[in-house]
């Protein structure tokens, strides 16, 4: 037993320090990877929403230009036709006003009739209750 030799390896102090910090470094790297993955997912969602918003803006701008062009026709309309069109438009406005007034009057009359019907039903109900009370006395 005296012949046994013990070999002790020389370990650098940096190696022991690295072994103690190794798992912390791995954890930080994993957290960074997860952070970048989440960031990319959020960017993907936001980019699609931003693209939709841009598309809606383009649609609105096209609609504005189309509405602006309607005021300036591509063909020349004679003044007689313009006067006729204006007269028809004024007549349509008057007719629409009359229709609205008549529709409103009809609605009010129907409402008045419904209220009268409800009132008579309630009067009859009160009379029935009074009759039942008289029978019980």
C-alpha cells in the first residue's frame, strides 16, 4: 500500500469559477432566445394589423378622389339639361319631405290607436276586477 501514488490534477481557479457560472450563462441564453421569439411573434401580429390599416387608408383615399371627380364630369352637359336636373332634384326633395311627413303622421295615428286599445282593455280589466270583488263580498 505504500506504493500507491495519488495523482492530484492541478485545476485552474478559472475552471472552477466557470463551472459554477455555467448554468447561469445557459439560463440567460435561453431567456434571450425566448425573448426574441416572443418579440418576433408580436411583430408579426402588429405587421398584419398595420397592413390592414394601410389598406383601409388607401381605400379611403381612393373614395375621396372618386367623390372629388364626381363633381367634375368628363363630358359637357348643356345648361338646359343642368336646369332640368336641378328642377328634378328640388322636386325630389319636396316629395321626400311630404313622404316623411305622411309617414310620421301615420306612425303617430297608429300609436294613438294602440294607446286607445290598451286603455279600453285596462278599463275592462278594472271593471272585471270590481265585479269579482263584488261577488266575493
